[in-house]
C-alpha cells in the first residue's frame, strides 16, 4: 500500500469513526489524518501536488463533520435543562439543610435554658 492510499484509508477510518491509532470522535483535519496513517503530524502539505485531491477530501469531510445535527442540538438542550434542574434541586436541599441546622441550634439553646426539674418524671 502506497503512502497516498494509506492516507485515504486513514481518512475513511476517521469518517467512519473507527480509527485505529487515534481515539474515537477525533476531529478530521490534515494533521489527524496524517497521525491516523502513522505519519508525522504535518506530513500532508498543500505545497505537494500529490496531496491536492486528498486535501480537498479532508476539507469536505471536516466541514461535514463539524455541522451539528438537529438531534445533537436537541440532546444538548435536554442535557442543559437536566443540569439546571439538578442544580436547583441541589440548592434547595442545601437550603433545607441550613434551615434544619438553624432550627436544631435553636432547640438546643432552649433545652439549655430550661430548668432541670422539668425533665424529671
């Protein structure tokens, strides 16, 4: 397999989100394609005419990958909404906890001020 075929294979793996070297979900760029092909980061250069078509394919794949889908936007909104909900619940529980601590302190103070003979049966 020649170098160009190796780069094309690496690009296809990144498009399909099945990379061998890089982690899944890696953004597609000239550098990541080169790394996935087992080459140095900056080995794909615009100045080399043999990479013209490869660079065009990488740029196309990158633009397609960077467009968020409507589903991902909805999912993000849902997660943000859940985060806000749980944050509100957390703050409500902290407020309850503080009120209970304050009430406990008041009751302990009342106990200390009560005469001892009230506790006898």
